[in-house]
């Protein structure tokens, strides 16, 4: 799923990927979810993460 997000963004000619993280716990407020983290690592595009 994570690679599919990156692939689709590149295929669409996107300038940026925007993702939302839940931050359900105190630790979650400081740590991105695993999908968001993987997209950040795999993408050559900038990734904006919102809470």
C-alpha cells in the first residue's frame, strides 16, 4: 500500500504527497504512523504530514 501511494503520486505528476496521522496516544503525537513513515522513506517527493 505504501509503495502504491508513492507510485500513484509519481504517475499523476504530483508535486507533493499530503498525509494525515492520527496521533491517538501521547507517543503517537510525536511519531508518525507506519504507513506515513514508509511513504516518507520511499518517496522522492516532499511529504507533508498533518495531524
